[in-house]
C-alpha cells in the first residue's frame, strides 16, 4: 500500500515563492491535478480584514499560481474561487488580504460562487452522515466545481469548534451555501461528508497550507499569531490536517473529524503511516492549546451543544436569525478587533512577513 505523503519546508520571505514550487513538487502535486481540467484555487477568507494567520496569504496564492503556470498548466483553466458567509464579505476580504492583486497580476479568472454560478442538487454516491438530515430539501453544490480540480489554500490555525482547521475545513466554505452554519452542531461529521462529496465530484484534490504565521487560540479569527515559517502540501486532505495538528501540539486521531475520515478510508490520520518529506518535524511542537471560548463562541456552543440546544432551529433558522449575525459582527468587528486584534496585527507587521505583506 502506498503511503500518503505530506511535504514540509521551512521558508523565508526571500525564498517563499521558490519554496512553494519545491514543496509542491516534493508532494508530487501533478499526479493529483490533471492538466486538461479546470483548477479551482479555493482561497480561505475567514475575515474581511487582514489578520495574521486568519486567511490565505498572498505569497501562498502567488507561489501556487506561479508553480502551476511554470509547470504548464494553462492560465485559462485556472481560477480563484470564493464563497459567501453571512458574517464575512469575500469581496472585502480579497482586497484586505491582497488576494485580488495577485489574481489580477497573473490574469486569472476570479469567481465568486454565490454571484452568477448555478447551484445544483447533489445526489450522494458515497455514505453521507448528516447533510441529508440538515438539508432535507437536498444538498446543493456549485455546478462549476463538478469535474474540476480543487486546490485548497488553508492556513495553520486553531478553531473553536474543530480544535484546528485546515484542508478539510476549507471545503466548508466552497461546497456549501451560506446556510452552512446550520451544520455547526455536527461539524465533524459534516467535514467528512464534504470530503466524501469532493472525492466524488472533483477530477483532482490537492492542498497547500501556509504556516509562515500560525494562529493559536479561539480561531478562526480571535487568535494569537506566531511566526513559524512552515509550509505544507499534500494530495491527502486528512494527512495534511493530521500532520499540521501534530505540529501544533494535538494528537490527530483525538480530533473527531480526522478520526472519522481515517476510519472511512478517505485519507490517513495516523502519523506513523504518513510519509513526511522535507523537514524533520519529529521534535516540532508549537504547544498550541485547545481554543478557549470567546463570548461569541460560548454563546454558539450553548445553542449547538448546551442547554439552548432545543431552541437551535428557532434561534438560527427563523426570522430571529439575524440577531446572531449582528452579534458576531459587533463582537468581532467592533469590539475584539479594535481593542485586541489591531495590536496583535501591528506586532506581526514589524516582522519580515509583515514587510512582505505590505509589498503586495
């Protein structure tokens, strides 16, 4: 049996674009992405502001695009890919995080799936654990993604619901529509369902993860960012998340979504069974901690898994729903960012990665 492979490199702002090329070659990325198919670059935008470790970095996006083009992938068959959430604007985020200038520099299409793209009902072929129950009227996915390659571009960070978020979680913001928050109470099973769907519909799947700056704490937004200088790549979405979680200080198989995906044969979550090439990470441990709650996430958990569970549909799927969106915006955008987030961002902006970001 061929082992799943994850490539890992240490990098620097001076070498990062070439390092991404080396990284992708080490992970044999061309074996996973047929050149005659459209390739969607699934950009991660977790906030419509720039916050270190929160969203796809511009050098991550550029490194991937440059590598694809250098290796003969046709520009007309590559596009940036975005979806919408109820509290984060991808249109603002692609500017604040400097994705749009990179996409425009290389003349790629920039597709927002919620604008003019058709969404079609998906008829499951593999085992679906929860999505049929969450969406009894049918699972709808973007038509254009069917038959395309998908390249996931997550960052290394922790998450209040899933402990860490990476390649598997990145599909959450692409395949599901803006009501995907309905699945938060069964988020681990949802991520496994999404990987099952991806393996059915995509012509190829690959992930490139940026850990140049990694986030610890109540992610995906309210984290403490740390310069770590790592980048990772793999054609196995489970394996890259397992390796990233191990580096952050977690036991991969203790994370439910990794364990369920591994047990379902969707990838490898056992570190000892993964071929790790590049850096020796046997002694690497960021000592990140399982995320403590913010006021916002504490309220969400009361609804998803706590005493307010019987009121979940009433609170989050009726005319009362906008209250939760407004509460999130008030907390994250109006309180946490001005009083906490901006100071943490300023600290990172003094680093060499901050200088690189400013040059985009």
